[in-house]
């Protein structure tokens, strides 16, 4: 038995030849392709797709990545302020916008391939190592803030290092 796949809707038909008409989307047999043993996708996401391209493109992608990451923090800070002022709907809108900006940042990170690998184990180990160092840096900053009697800064930064 052969398998035929509709290139319009993805319907899979088993038989000796493609059906005359797709029962799902209605296209003719000419829109079916025979499915072989090895499945190959038409395209796929690749980490680091921008590696080796024109330096102007790299600089633009890097600048956009930093900008998107900055916007995430700003929108979340705006959300917190809106909550404090009693505007929960505005706060939620800012959170949604922050998430959209985070998705943009993620796509730039994927294209660049500088802060993410195509390997989950490597990504996890890199983040554990980075967080370990970042937590120590926050602890040092919190200690300095405490020495300078900046209690609000100390308390907030100290909580982040835990």
C-alpha cells in the first residue's frame, strides 16, 4: 500500500494511486504527492541561521535583540506601576505586550545563535552557569547597597539573588 499526501491540507490517503479528489479540501489528484520512507520537511527552524552573513545584518540583529530585551523589562515595569495605580487591565495589557517583545527577542536570539544552541542540554547547562554567576553579582550589589544604607535597593536586589 502506498501513501499519498495532499499538498494543500495534509490529508494522507493509502492506496495504489492518489484519490481523484481530496475528501478534506477538494483539490484534484494532481495536488497529491507520494510519501516515501524518509520524511523530509519543506523547511525548518535553524538556530544560527544568520551566522556568516554580512556584518551589517549581524549588527542590526544584535541591536534589535538588545532593544527587544530592554522593552520586555520596560513593559513589565510599566505593568507593575499600572497595578500600583489601580489599573489592572492596563497592567495586563502591558504584560501581553512584554510577552510579544520577548517573542521578538527570542527570534533574534535564534537567528544569531549567540546565546542559544540547537541543544537543550547545552542550553540548560549554560543558563545554570550564567545564573550562578549573575546571582553572585546581585548578592554583591545588594551587600554594597546595604553598606550605603540604601535599604529599598538592598531588599529588592537581595531577593533577586536567591
